[in-house]
């Protein structure tokens, strides 16, 4: 297991110098266009069913993208082989009339999640990398050189995303106990801000947590590799991503007298055209920068725009 050496400090880095009211004020008059989360009960556990929408990231993502300057017509993000961030950003970007460029790690063949992003209209740029933070730096540098592009950090780690989550969560009754999986920690830290009296548990599935990322959540490290799906009786009785959220279900106490909430961020996106796997050349050699050294007009219909505006976005 490579994700069981966490820094446990009890600090929520999103609350350093900030408060719940800070995030509510930051969200301002924004309202979640996806509505209040649907909750269903399973074995005495209340489950947030964001598998019924594209995924939870559309909520905070909409708060961010709705506040981006109209002159920035292209969203830039890094899409790993696994994760619902890409399809979520595409969902929100479509609502706001923006294009999406996704930087992806080079590979012999794109993954299912990456294929779904391309089918839904993303422009892909591939790079051979040693680690995801390297690709994040490449994408950030590429976007910052283009006035019409707005870069979204890996994991949607942006205070406006947190603000959107906090506002939506604050509309919900505060539970006694909360369970979720954790990777970057944006979701659990947002819930901790919205529900200051609840007890939190986070199941780490992908990486070691750094200082301030866990907040006050107690952490359990899932024994599987991130890319390994759970099987059999551990699979929850509702749609979920078997390499991600589903890994928390087995640890949650069932049929207790406590008000326990699990936040399920989504389920597997559906791919309509299987031929896309063979149609996309995602292989790149070391030092091959063909995808990201081109100029701004390589985006169909893009244009050089006016400088960015808005002090809270960037």
C-alpha cells in the first residue's frame, strides 16, 4: 500500500485565516443549479446520491466557473486516468458556454474516464510525465500564457469551489457522523466547514495526505491499490465508483441509532462510442511537447481576449 503515511495534524488548511462565513460571503448570491443533494437510506445510513448527477464536483465547479470572466472562454485542467473531475468540468463548462482543454498523461491507450471526457467535447493534450504534479505545472504554464484560458488546479482546489460546496452543504441538516473517501481532501474539508459539530471519517484511496489536508477527520487507508476495484459483499447497494467512493462503504457502521451520512460523489460515466479508444493517439515520448507548445489559435474558435478581470478568480 502506498497511501498509508499521512500527516495527521487536525488542521483544516481551508480554515486558516478564514471562517464559514468567509466562504458563504464568497459564494454570494450564487445558487447551486443542480439543486439540493438527493439523499436515500441504505442499512440505516443516509447516502448523498450525487451518482444521480454527473458528480459532486459540478456543484463547487459551477460556483467557480460562473464567476470567471466571459473573456476567458476556455477552461484548462489536468485529467488523470481515473477521476470524475473532467466530465464534471465539461458539464459545467457547457452550461456557461465555455470550451475545455484537458492535459492528460501519455499512455498506450486512453482510460475509460479520459475517453468519456473526449466524447463529451474536451480537447486533449498529452505529455509523458514522471508524476501528476509535473503535468499540473505544464498545464498551468500553458494556460497562463493565453489570456482566454483559465486554469483550474488539480482536484479543483480553489476557494470558490470550497465556497460552492459550503453553501450547498449548509442548506442540509448537520449529521452526527460523516463518511467519505479522500484524495485531495476538498470535499471533506468543505463538509467540516459547513458542519462544525459533526464527527468525520475519511477513507484514503489514492495518496498520502499532506499537512492540513485531513482537517479533523479520522483516516482509514484502503488496502487496495488505487486502480483496484472492490468486489463482492463490499460493493455498496447504490451506484458508485468501485475504485473510489465505494471503498468507504464497508467501514461505515450500519443500522445504528446515530445519524450517519456518507457522501457518494458519483458513479461511472457512460461511454457511447467505444471506437474512441483506437481513434486517439495518446502515446508520447520523453520531451515530446508537440501538444502544448502551440499558440492560442490552435483551439477551435478561440481568440486572444482582453486581460482577466475579477480579483477573486485566479
